[in-house]
């Protein structure tokens, strides 16, 4: 399935996917219109060997989609699987592969000040 954004005062719109994604889902939206969720990437394109479509966390901002792991510096983390929530300050909660523990764990991504 494709991710959909349904604004209160407008009609539903499909959100774009990353180049290699086959599907996706939007999970949360903050008051500034930034959306977090995940896209499904075939295993050969992901850095972590997982199920048929590896979920990767994404952020939709100003009509564009980006992999969250490309937007943050986190050397101890592998793939970030899911963006679950975003608050109005841009703090994102999700799940990813923490290389140090060799396990899937929750993460909090805090944006840098401009």
C-alpha cells in the first residue's frame, strides 16, 4: 500500500516513496505538517538483511520524502526501521538496528538547532 496524508480541510493525497521503495505507511504528523513513517525496501537495497521488504524510517517534509538515516548522524546505528512519532519540536521516536547491542531498539532523534 501507498502512504496517504488526509488533511482535515482537504482531500486525501498519496505521499511519495523513496526511489527503491515498494510500499510505505505514514505514522504521525506534527502541527507543522512534517510526517514520519516507513517505506518498504527490497532486501538487496537495504544494509540490514531482514524480511522480504525491509522497513526504513522516512520523513516527509514540504512534499519530499527522505530516509531518516540519511538525515541524522548516528554511527552506532544501522538501518532505522520505523518512524513512529514526531512532536512539534521535530523530535522523532522510532525503531532501528543498534549495532553496539546487535539488536533492534527504540531511538529518539533530536534535531540540531538551525
